[in-house]
C-alpha cells in the first residue's frame, strides 16, 4: 500500500505550505490573503492589417512606466496593470497561483452619435478623444474607436487560438497553453442587451460588436491541478508568444484591428508585515 504522505496531493499541499509559511527563509511569513493580478497588452495594427509574429511581454512593467504596446508617451495605470515589481516577485511576498484567465477586449469607445437616415446607420465621433491612449494613437486608428466597433468574433478567435501564453523565469520560458485554454466563464457576449446579442444592434440602433472572452469570474474558471509557485525575489514575467502573423478582419467585415489582450490570475499570497 502506498504511503499516504507520498501522494501527489499531499506533496503539493506540503510544497504550498512551505512556500507560504517559510518562503525558503528562516523568518516566518505569517500574513495571508488572496489577490487578483492583471496585465494588458495593446495591439493596434489597424483593420485588415496583421498582428506580427513576435514575443510580447506582460507583467513586465509597472504603473507609471511606458510600453506593452501602449503609445510611448502614455504611462501605464492601474487600469492596464497592477503588477508592482518589474520582472520579479517582491522581496517580502510569495504567491501560489490557482487559476489564470485571458480576455480579448476593445479599448473603451469614444462618444459617437448616429447620422440621420435609415438603418444600417452610420456614426460620427463627438469631439476629440481626450484620454491619453486615444490622443496618442496614430490618426488613422482614431476613427475605428467607436461604440459599434468592438473586436470581431473572427479576430477574437484568431487571437485566442494563435497566441501561446508563456511564463518566463530567469533562465527559461514555459509555454502554458493557448490563450483560448484560459477562457472566462461567460464566453463571447454583447453587453448592450439580449436584442444586441442576437441581432447585432441594440434597441437604440447602435450596432454592438463588443466581443470578449468573458468577464473574470474566478469561481467558475478552470483551476490549476498543480498551482504555480512564485517565491520572493524570483525573476518572473509572462509573455504572449505569436509564432505566425495573425490576420485581422477588414473594416467592412466588422474589424477594427485594435484591441487589448488582458491576462489575469488569482493567487494566495503570504507576506511579512514591515510596518
């Protein structure tokens, strides 16, 4: 009969306990909590243009820094990421990642109103975008950011199935799966109303092309059988690895060629209180 203490479950539980309680240090990590972390990358090739093959790092920058696809003079905020240590785990924190999620979402739309006429309506932006993200994007991209221009289902599928999510460490990178493997619980949806979801138009006549990989709902997402363990001071990041160019739909086919890929995870955290 196998020794119960040597079962995989007990081995994992013991390993988790050692990381959370000791962090491979002599002092005790005696504060515990659960936290949600996220990091986004902005892709803006423009409708009909491909997303180039390459490696796109996330969980690399912190709020106040510039990069991850956003315009060079637009520092990231907590909206884009809440990871507070560039390229590493904080010195006094240890994490046990229990699940991972991914979304492909449009950036928030500018204001727009319909032109007079019969459906299908056309739209004109109201005023000039004031947000730093919009104001610093290439001029050709700005007209694409309207309430009816979301992420086309074809583009969302292509990105989710054409992008490999990797965990990067100091000396190696571990492919975890396609972005599609870390789907949210809700799938694709149109947020305006049920009419929008089935017809493509809201009750006000505004087309709804908002396509997402669902809304983060940790309780309904697939759990990792073996959690990812990150100990204090460890070099760590994540990467969106696109091995082949990903085409995007043309504007007349519902494409915009501008979207964010947002990866998030929940973790149990142990930390030392320094106050």
